[in-house]
C-alpha cells in the first residue's frame, strides 16, 4: 500500500529533474521546509496534483494520475493541459500533517 511518504518521495525526485529545475521554482512553493537545511518537509499542496504537474513537465506518467482522476474527475487532465499551454495551475492546498 502506498503511503504519503512514497508520493512525497516521487515528487521530490521529479522536482530534482533538470526540466523542472529549469523553471526556477523554489521548493517552498510546494513544500513547507523541515529545517533550514532540509527544504522538503511536508507538502503544502495536494501530492497527487503535484505529481501530475511535475510528471507532465518531465514527460513521464504519474503513478497517482488514475487516483486523482477517480477522486476529482478531470483534474489531472486539467493540470496536464495547463502545463502543455505553459501555465502553472493553482494546486489545492493541503493542511500540514
């Protein structure tokens, strides 16, 4: 069974991809820092949405895409279309836990 940590780890890996890094985004756009030395604490945004967004930029399939579409029909497609058009869609906020 997948955990939030598994999803967060995949997101961190995608965020480190050179295609994403070229966007110039800072990690605090998507994560609450754990410490000054660790910018990847807890996710600020919905992890499934973030994975779909980052995967669309990198050009790979997001493992959580189907779950996001099941939970919010059309949401993953919307995020992918936005990225294809050079837009950064707003992602749903996630309470820290």
